[in-house]
C-alpha cells in the first residue's frame, strides 16, 4: 500500500480507535463470565491486529488471525463482532482518508487499495468460522450418537439400556456395540432394553432390536424388552414381527421384577 | 494341533486358545465326542474367550458339536463369546438360538448344574 | 503399504494365512476391534469358498482411498467352475456343500460394498470393501 496512506492511517490511530470502539460496543458475549475489562482487552487486541496488518503487511497467513478468531469465538462473542468490526474499521479508515484533501482519482485508488487490503482478512474470517462450525457439528453429531445409548448398571448383574429417539442402521450398530461392551464390563446377566422412548417401531427397528437381543444372548446374557406401549404391540403384531423368542414386558417395573427373578435376587424391606 | 479337554467331576472343560483352522476344529469335534463316550460326562463347557473370529464353518462345527453331544447325553454350554465375534455372527445370520451360552466358565458351570438338576 | 498383498489359496492352511494378513492390515489401517473381526471373517468365508468350490485361487487385499475416505478392499479371484445363479447363492441358507449357506450373503452384510462377477467354466471374482468409520 501507498506509504503516504499508511502513514496517514497510523497517525490517526487515536481517532480511529475512538470511533471504532463506539461502533462495535453493542456486540456482547452471550457468556456472562466475560467482563467489560475482558471485552476491552479483546477490542484492543482486535484493533492492534488490524493496525499490524497495515503497518507490517498481510497477516492473514501467519496464524495470528486464526488464534485471535479462535479466542473470540471461544469467548462466545457473536460472529458479527468480527464481521462488523472489520466493516466498521474499513468505513472509518475510508472516511478519515477522504476527509483529507486528496484528488478524485487518488481517492478512488485509495478505496480500491483499502478494499484489496481487507479482503484476505474477511476471507480468513469466513473460512475460520465455517471450519469451526463444521467441527462443532461433527463433534456434536458423534457425541449425540454415543450418548444416546448408554448401558446403565442398576443392580448386581442387571443393566438397563433406555433407547430414545429413532433408530436408523448407523445408530443400531452403535447401540449394539455399546450394549455388548457394557454387558462384558458390568458382567450383566440380564439386560433390559427399554423402548418407551422409541416413537416408531417398524419392521426395520424390530429387526435391529431382535439382532441386538440375539447378540446379547450369544455373550451369555439375557435380554428383556420392556416399554411396549399398546400401539407398538399393535404394529408389531400386524407387521407379523416375531418377538416371541425373548421375554417382553409392558413396563420397566415388570421387566425388573423378572430380571430379579432370573438372577435370583430380591428387594427386601428392612424394618 | 489338538485342543486339550479337561475333566472335572462329571463335566468336561475346554478352553480354546489357538487360532481355529478347519482341521483343528474337526479334530476337536471327534476328540470331544470320544471323551464324552469314555467318561460318561453329563455336561461340557467350551470357553471361547480367546477366540477372535468365528466364521460360518466354525459356527457349523460348534453347532454340530452341541447337537451331537446332546445325542450322547451331554449338555454343552458355550461361554466367553466376545462382542466382536457375536456381532459378526449376527451379520452372518447365525444366531445359534438353540445353543446354551453363559458369560464365563463359572456361570457356564452354574448353568449346567441348574439344567441337569431341573 | 499402498500396494496389494496377496495370498494364494490352495489348502486349508492358506485360509488361516489369508485371514491373518487381513487382521494385520485392518489393524494397521486403524479399523476398530469389531470391524477387524468383520473383515477377518469375510476373508475367511471367501477363502474357504475358493478352496471348496474352485480348488485354488487367491485373496488380495489393498488399502483404498476415495473422496477422503480410507478403506480396505478384498479381492477374491479363482478360475473355478463359476457360479450359475448369482441371485440364488446370495440367499441366506443356500448351499451345495451341506454348509450353512451363510458365507456369501454374510460377506455382503459384513462389508460396506460387495460385487460379484462370475463366468461359467471360467471363474469368479468378488470385490468387497470396508470403509473406515
Ligand atoms: N468361488 C466360488 N466358485 C463357485 N461356486 C461358489 C463359489 N463361492 C460360492 N459358490 C457357491 O455358492 C454357494 C453359496 O456359498 P456360501 O459361501 O454362501 O455358502 P456355503 O459355502 O455353501 O456355506 P457356508 O459358507 O455357510 O459354510 C456354495 O454352496 C457354492 O455352490
Ligand atoms: Mg461358504
């Protein structure tokens, strides 16, 4: 960039700082733990990065920006803080430059230069935030997949797996693996699979459940299917699905009673 | 390669700890039936804890062993089938529903005791 | 290890070698415990079919990469009698040898991709791929 323009911008740093801080004061973190002081620090860092970009040349490639963006997003500042911060900065810089007495074509040239000079930073914002977004989505997706099928040891030798939500083939595989690993880990002789939270039981879902029960049996444990609501019993029978091979109960309580019976355990009331 | 068969009271215990090739599997089938014949064993526990793969051939041999032993008056329980093995068996469409199973050797023996008494 | 590794299948012991090679490659590629078992079992099924029905042939394994995904491909080739009715051999329980008839339909379920190409009196080629999750 033209050395004279750079000098001009750097000389007006105080003025730019004041205008800019005022314009972006509205963007607040959704995180209460971010104090006004921390906000001010963030602003200062943002601004000095931008001034560095002017005085030392393009900083979009050396990682400084990424680190700052990461910090901003981790502080739960909205993405607008970055985009508006950049746009305000550009507008203020342009206003200040054009206030100076310069010729028309020189002014035009300056506009173009400032634009060109902002581009890599804007690109980097977009790139960074979309990457972060993708990462978040994929982390959440896998967390959801894993969390959604925990095996819970309840009594000695008895565990419960509550299934909640729809079951597709990918989830069915995961459920099966969690179930079997859990059976081994807790040495469960009986596993209650609770389908109260499964909205639709069609042939496919029933097939996955039967497979899971068969696999549990191969390990040497017993599966009891519980939480069979009336409408689910209706669909199971009208679809011709055969669940007679392993015990089923309408409620978790009844299933638990059966499980205690199988494992030769009793719940006693001590007076 | 021969798989050792241990005798414990009226039971036979087998822990499979080698990679099962076809010959070893068939040899084992023969050895076990002979041992049941010689000892009059009432129950058999085959522990598969160390087995990391069961294909359709080995599954068939195991299923056959269970049925043949039963014909000779010995109840067989398979124990220690690993999760990964169970999952591949299910993928193969082999659920061995008629074969008794237990989590480990100890529970396998308990199961035999129960079934032979009841 | 971008190249194929192959095992000639002529006898029962070769079935064991083929699946051991499969287990090692699957482990090296980063497949989990369950998928290792799936891959090993699929290889065992295909190798035994070659031994039983074609007499001899080979099992080749190769790491594959497609659209950023990594995987392992099993290629089972023989110059045996071929398969007359492919739809039939893909049915659960169909067997001509007193087996369980679980092999081929099982391999299809164990793996993510499965193709079978067979010509009567000329031979059979089966490709089966598993992708890393
Ligand atoms: N490579 C091959 N060449 C010719 N025929 C084959 C080949 N592979 C399979 N077949 C035919 O397909 C049938 C089905 O094979 P599949 O592996 O599904 O079952 P199987 O080998 O009979 O029994 P299992 O695999 O359960 O022990 C076989 O019985 C055989 O007739
Ligand atoms: Mg076969």
